[in-house]
C-alpha cells in the first residue's frame, strides 16, 4: 500500500479532520512521507481542508 493510500485510509477510519502530525502518529509513516502524500491527495482533489492545517476526505 502506498503512503497516499495509507493516509487516505487513516482519514476515512478516523472520521474527523486530522493534521499531518496526528496522521503520522496513527499511521506510523515518516512525517515527510505524510506531507508528500497530503500534497498529492490535495492536487488530485481527494481531500479538503475544513480549517487551516486539518484535512479530511472529500465527500
């Protein structure tokens, strides 16, 4: 499973907006990997930011 898939899965499982630090804690991925995955997911419009620095899957 790629870092993008892992990050998206963590977000769906938690059900609330998460910041990169929390995603790192839950997933066990390196922070740089999480940041890259968030950027890629944002570029693909698969996640949205309801408030600054927090992300959730697009509905």
